[in-house]
């Protein structure tokens, strides 16, 4: 291989590496964007994810299952929405509640109207007014499907009147759209056109984000339906709809119309392209349930086989608009006789539809008139009954008044006696409760004290008996050791008695805090001097200040020293080897003097960090409990505005207690 060929090969491999890297980067970004979009599409309502999952379940169950099964899910949606403060999810609870009663097999208009009122109230109070108007659409659909089109129309006109009165742009826009859908369903294209133009005008002039987020595509498609088939106005409307389309369904709907227009204009290649696009989309039936049948009829006309099936095919279409498309196609492609027959058939179909609507309207009007006559008759009879009962009421009232006066004084007397008796019962019950609590406390105290006192007393008695042995039975060193044990347990017993007296003073509110100037190092050295005689052999007690400089602060020095002594004594009790370190710091917690007592004992489990500050807590049955010492430390610290606690983050072996005293006392003395 020549040098030139080698150079070209290297250059090619270099470029290939760069292109491969760019391709991987592009693929990663594409996957990332896809993931982001998918995540966003998973919650189009922009509510809490947990609420959205429950909302989807409620939507799928509404009207399908029993009230109990539906409420189990929908009530959970409300509870989580309230807990998370999601106002929109709360409103959706009332939307699903209304949908459920509307979709239920047994229709109960009273329940429907009650749920409707609740939705209107909540949507306004929680500031999601769009669901106020959505509720109108749900209920008008119920009335329309029940054969009460006039009532549905009156309801939507009421919604629009409210929106206009409140100058609510979204309300005017949405109620106009709902009216358009209703008028189109009734084949009233003239009335529908008025509200289509109104919705477009509101949209173009609006700055309301809820309105501008909507799409004008559907409005222009509906407007196209109000013009003659294949007219310039219709084509202009579809072009406008295509330009303003925002979402997938907008594009699908526009392409459906564009396919029909292409067929009318005999642009078969464009028609086939758009037709195939629509038929290949699974959501096409949502845009038009019989669009595929329309395309089949158009194909038959183009292929010249319309004479065989035009009448049967025409009846399968879901709207008169699609029927008109087929008639116009037949005329354009020269099948005038077939077009004439289809047009006559179309007229018959439309006459049937109008007759059906008229019958429903007449039945609805008859029902309203019957209700009005019945209401008037009931009102007249009610007035007559009121006149007859008025006289009787006066007589009965006079008699009852005398009885009520007598009964009133009797009831008052009984209530007073009952109140006196209840007061005595309450006082006796409270006294009995306090006595039971006091008795239980006394029993616990005696039990705990007998246990705590027994240990040092047994030691004192035992070693005293040993000292009473003949002189030659014990060496001087043993006698001195036993004497030390007696002295140490005597001090423990004295300290326990002092703790009992301090606890009694605290319980009686007689324990006093006296503020004075205290020096940190002096307090620490004094506490060590008072505690080091309790050390087990071989254990060291050290003082490690953060700074050797003296620091004076205002507190109760005696009480601070007492807490340190109790904490050091507790450490001595549990530390059999190693050392006990008392440390002081002014920077660990700003505004506080922080004392730390660290030992090398067995330590304290983290889940017992607070239990050890209870009175007479005992974590190990083979050693003496904490008695009252730690409990007193916590209570004195509270009076000082200080904190004392076990440092659960300390894991180096043993235990570390932290005592934080404010530099400035919480109460000026």
C-alpha cells in the first residue's frame, strides 16, 4: 500500500469515527426528547401524578360500575387532591361524579342536577371556571340524548348569558362551541354559523391563555359545513383550518376534508394520497365514524359502479353532510340519474330526521305544559288548604302555648338539677382519676426506688460485714478497698436521695434558677473533681477545651455544674475501661456554650436515645439503671433554656452526650 493510499485510508477512518459519534449523539438526544414528550403526554391535565392515575381510573369506571365501586376510587382522588393541595384535581373529582350519574344505567335527574350544582360551585370557588361551562355541556348532552333538545338548548343559552354578563372570554368561547355542536346535531346550519363566527371572533380578540391554547381548526371545519359543497367559501375555510391546525386530530380532520375536496376537483392522485393517510390512522373513526364508508362510495363513483349500491351506501353514512358529498360527487362525475335518486333519498332521510326532532320537541313541550297545569292546580289546592289550616293553627297554637310555658319551666328546673348532679359527678370522677394516677405513681416510685436504693445498700452492708471479720482475715489493702467501696456507694445513695429531693421540688414547682456569672473552664474542672472518684480502675477522665482562653457567660453555674456531674457520673457508671472526655466549645453552635461528654462504654442504641431520659430507665438488666440523674438533667436544662441529648450520629464507640447552654439566658433576671 502506497503512502498516499495509507493517508486516504486514515482520513476515511477519522471521518467515519466523527460521523459515528455524531450519529450516537443525535440518537441519544432523540431518545431523550421522546422520553420527555412521552412523560409530558402522560399527564395532559397538568395535575399531580398520583391524582392523575386515580382520575384515569375514575374516568374508566364512571357509569360502568356500582356507586360503591366508583366512589371508592373517586373519593380516593379527592382525598389525595386535598392532601396535596391540588385544586384542579379536586374539581376533576366533581367532574367525574357528574359523569358517573349521567352515564349510569338508571338515570336520576335529581342526582344529576345535584352533582351539576356541586361542580359549578367548586369550579368557581377553586378558580377553574372552564369546568363550570364543561358541566353545562355534560348536562345538555344528557338532555339531548334523552330526547329533550329544547331543554339542552335552553341550558347552553343560559351558560352563554352568564359568560356574557361576566365578560368571561373563555365562557363565551366554550358556550359558543357547545351551541355549535348542538345546532349541527340538529342540522340547523344557519344557527350554528352564527355561533361559529362568534367563537372565531372571541378567539382572535382574546388574550386569555385558556382560550388561546384552544384550536380554531374545528371551528373553521364546522364553518365549511355551513357553506354549499365544493363552494369557494368551503375550500377557503378548510385552507384556514389547515393553517391553524395545532394537534394530531386537527391535521387528521383537515386531511379528511381535503381528500373530499380533491375528489370533487377530480384530483385523483391527491385524493388517493389523502384518503390512504386517513384510512391508515387508527383514530380516524373519532373524526368521522363513517368516513371509511364515504371513501368507499367515492371510490365506487370514480370507478363507475355507483348504480349498484348508491342507495344502500347512502344510508350507512352518519351525517347529512357526508350524504351531500356523495350526491355532489355523482353529479360532478356525470351520474345525473343516480345523483337525482340519491338526492331524493337524501331529502327523505332529512325529512325523517326533522320529523323525529319535531316529535321530540312537541313531546317535550307537552310535558312542560302538563307540568305547568299540574303545578297551577297544586298551587290552588295548596292555597285552599292553607286557608283551612290557618284557623285551626291559631286554636292549636293557643293551647300549645300554655302547655309549652308549663313544660318550659319544668324543663328548666330539671336541667338545673341535672347540671348540679353532673357537676358533682364530674368532680368526683376527676378526684377519683387523680387519686388513681397518684396511687399508680406512688407504686411505680416505690418499686423503682426500692430497686435503685437496694444496689448501693447491699454493697454497703456486704462490705461492712467483710470489714467486721477478724483483723487477721483481711489485709490492710483489702480493708482500704472495701472502705472505698462503702464510701462510693454511700455517695451514690446520697446522690440518689438528692435527686429525689430535686425531683420533688421540680414536680412542686419549687425548683429555682439563680442566674450569675459563670466561667466555662472553672465549671468543667469543678465537675470533673466532683465525679472522678467514681471512675472504675484504669479509666481516665480528661477535659479538652476548644480554647484555653477563659470565657464567662451568664447562667446558673451551680445548675450547669450539676448537669455536668450527672452526665459524668452516668459515664463513670458504664465505662469499665478506656476514658471519659469532657469537651467545651463556643463555635459548635453559635450563641451557645456546647459541652460534650464522650465515653468508651457500651453505648446506647439510637432508638433508645430519648428513653434514657425517662426516670429509672434501665437498658441492661445487669447494671444499675439511670435512676433520676438524666431525667433531672433534661428538666434543669429546660428551665435554663438549654438542650441536653444523646448524639446519635456518634459511632466511634461508646456514647456522647451533648449539653448546649445559651450564652444569653432566655429570661432576664
